[in-house]
């Protein structure tokens, strides 16, 4: 879409204009191309190609005895893309001076004559400062070789020698390169984007550092992942060291809690409680990015990649340590098996599966955290945007799965082919049952957990799983919808089709609420304002804008991966809301007799505000008592949490509500005792753990 948006206007526009004017007898045809068509430009392949089309059409017209001249303009002083201060400074730092109005008009007069070349460049370049950001001499300059002496000697140096030379890359050198591009002074600890580096400058800086360091290909998100010169230096220096390691060398160490704790201590300057969320311990958004990057550095050689949302998905050091210990154990060699009896179950996963647990089943079901075999599992159900973040209490020792929409992981349009929510629920139920039956401990029970839309979907999946002979032992519903059918309520308003703009507004609103619960108090106004903002933009631009705004909030890195992921979230959000309109007007299917329900409610006023805004449903239908009556004897317990709808859902999913965590553990333990006497020994082992809360011990 980015290529089409930039390339199409010039490429198709000039051809259409040429076809219309070919027989009109034009006296002159002057096309405004760009110097990018001649010299290229970092991150501007689409723009350069579009302008090359102008040059080609001009040459073709001349060959057919038609007037045509294409002017490859350099940057102008008062108008155009280079007129802005930051871009202006960067261009001048790179050797380009700006074309004045008088100079430009003089060049245009030449272009209007029949003596002009079919294409020619008009640019003011100080060649001694001009840099192509390449260790190779471009073909255009091979006869001139106008690069500075330093670049010439560097190009003559062999790659291995350059790698050794740059192993001592200094922060001052990175600052110097950045200042050359920005044209202003740069502080080593200030994010470069705040210092005036724009997106094109970020690409040029990446290319310059890549050429200078000789470390191979650096990531395109380099400046966003390592925003300051000092962090860039640390990352590239580490890359140089890693490049010297024999790639055939196998890792021989399990990365676990001690490693994670050490990285956190180096970033925060103090020891962090392993059970306290890192955000509460003082780790901000930039720190979270660097924390993830340093952990990724420890995993070089393991063939593993950590998600950008690492700290959101596993907010405590213990959860991270357990995750990494289990994952790296399958790769490490010559590792002495730990003494299981002497190690707390809270600190060790004793089950190391040969299967690659990170591979999602059918692109939907993935194991977020591997626990002890033989214990029940929890499956977290997708939200309306197709993803889910769940952090269960560390005392829960079973596996934790995430059930997300297939389009999120694959990007396949075919994944959006479901025509009803029941069809989607049946698909998910089949995937879950197949996964459980394929396990060595296939007789274990499972629990579904969902919030808001996810709770609605969890109920439907439970009903479909019963048809397959594998009903869940329980479902956990966080802020469930009012009792269906909603159409029986006099003020019910069927949800309107969700546009991309409304999907973006909903996603951003949920993220803002997770940062500040008070944001949800003005939900109706805020979503309306956000929807208006997003609807004013082309659909192709929405993923870019959403990612940019979430990045400004410190919740998402701004890179291509994040833009693509958000594009898929938007598509799934639109898809889900199309599917759920019809089921909201019908009765919910009954659950199996063996399935029990744990429900978490926000305050009555918060439920009233959210569901009256969403569906026009008011009054008793929104009360927790209505949901309790609907489930009847299947209702095992309910938890009431102060806060708005979105805030309660987010805090429960990220293990920040103690009452919910204790109730979840108690709920699972009680259902296991009720369902199978043979599991009482395992329940006893749970309850004897020192980590158990008083409520769980009484259970």
C-alpha cells in the first residue's frame, strides 16, 4: 500500500496525461522529476521509482519526435518537502544546498527549450560533504569517486578487518554521524527522534552505521529499538562481538531468573522483587524496550525471538525467568539436570517438551507458558481485536494457552472467511480438543478465560466443545455482556458496522485506559473524537497512524512489524463485530452440566455506562444479579472489582487484582477436587506450597 500510494500518482498520472496529449501538438512538455531518480535515497525506493517513470516517458516522447523534458529537481528553499527546518538541516549536512526561486526559474527556462536534454538534474551539491551511505562506489560516481578520503580507505579495508576495527565503536563516533545527518548538536542520552532525526534520516543513519561497522545487515527498526546514541553503540558493539563467534557453536546454558534479574538490576540500578511487575518497579517504556533488547542479546545462538510486548505479556521477573528457562533448556547442550526435589516448583518448569511450543496450532492456539504435566490448563480467549494478553498467578502450575485469531499470526485473508460467530467458536473448540487429545496427559481438564467480547466467545466455545465430547471444567468470564438476547431490551441498538476508523479508536481507547483508568470515564466522548480523527484518513494509512500514536504513548515500537500487526488487528476487529451482531439478538446456548462459571464484575455504574453506550441497554439487564440468575447453579463464584469496564478487564488479565488471582486459584482447585478424586494428591501438592495464599490453603 505504501508503494502504491507514492508510486501511482506520478507513474499512472504521467502515462494517462501522455496518452491524452500525444496528438494535441504540445509546444512543450516539462515534467517535474526528482534528484532521487538519479541518486536514490534511503527509504525512498517508491518515490525514486515514480520519478524514474517521468524520466522514461520524457525519453520515449523524444524518441517519437515529441517534446519532452524531465527535470530532476534537487531540494528547493521556500517550497516543497525540503522546506521544513529539520529536513533542510539534514540535507545541508549531507552536502545539498537549497535551490532559490531565481535559480529554479532559470533552470525551468532551459527546460522549455528544444535544446534541453530529455532529462537533466538541477541540484546544488557540495561534493566534499556529499555521502552516499555506501561502502561501494555507486555506478554513477565510479569515474569520479567523489567520496571523502576516509570513506575510500574504509572501502579498501577487508570486511573482517573492519569488523575488528569497529569493535571499539564509540558513542562519540555515533554522535558525530548523527550530527552530520541532523545538522544540529546531539546528546548521547537523548532519543535521536527528539533531537530532530526524521524517518528518512533514521534510514540514512542505519545505513551509515551499517557501512561503518561492517556487522552485516542492521535491523530497519534500529533507531526505534535503540533510540539514543549510547544505546546504539552498545547494540552495534555487541553485534560485532557476536559476529566473531562460530555460528556452529551451540548454546550450553539455560537462561533463567538469575540472568533476567541481572539485566533488570543493571537498568534500574537496584534489586527488583521477582514477583513485582517491572512497571511498578520503575521500568518505563524506553526501559522496557532496552530490557527486551538486552534479553534478546542473551538469546543469540538459540534461534529465538522475543516479542516487542514482552514486558506487557510477562510483567514480573519470575514469569520471564520461567519462560526463558523452559525455552532455552530445549536448545542448551551439556546442561546438568537440576535437582527437582531441591528446587521450588515456583522457580522451575520440570516438563521440557521436545515439541516447539511457540508454533501456533492452525495459527490460533499457542502455549504462552509451559507448566507441570498432568495439571489442568487455562486457555485465554481472543479479544475483539483478535489478540489476548494474560498473566496468571505464578502459583498456577498448569500450562497457559493463548487463543488468537488466525489472521493475526498469518495475515491470511482466508482466515477472515467465517460467516458466523458460531462457526468461529466451533473452529476454536476443535483446535483446543485436538491439542488436548494430542498430549501425553490427554485426560486433563481445561478452563476457558475471556474478557468482554472474549467472555462471550468463551461461552460459545464451551458449548461447541461439549458437542465434541470435551466440555471445559470451567469458564472464567471477566466483565461479561448483559444477558442475551439484547434485542429484548427496549432501548437496544444493534451495533453498527465497525469501520477501520472506529476499530482504531477502540484499540487506542483500550490502550489509553490501561495507562490511566480515568480515561474510560469519558469513553463516549473520547472514542467519538478518536473515530473522527481516524476517519479523516485513508484506510491504507490507518495502521501507520495507529502505530505512531501508540508509539507516542510508549506502548508500541514504531516499526514495520508493529504497523503490519496493527493492520491485522483492525481487520479482525471489523470482522468480529460483523459476526457478533446476529448472535446478540438470540439466546445463549446452554453449558454442559460439568462446566462451572467464575464471573468478575466491574461496578454497576461502570457496567451501566459501558453497555448503555455500546448497545443502548440500560437498567437491570446490566446488573451482576441478572448474569448470576442466567447461569444459576453453574455459577461457582463472582468477584466484584472497582473500576471501569476496560480497566477491570485489563487489570485482571495482567494479574493486578489480588482478589481475582486468589479466586481464580480457588475456583480451579475446587473444580479439580469436584471432578476427579485422583487429582487430590496434586491439589494437595499445590496447597502445601509456601507460595499459596491463605484462601488457597483453606481450599
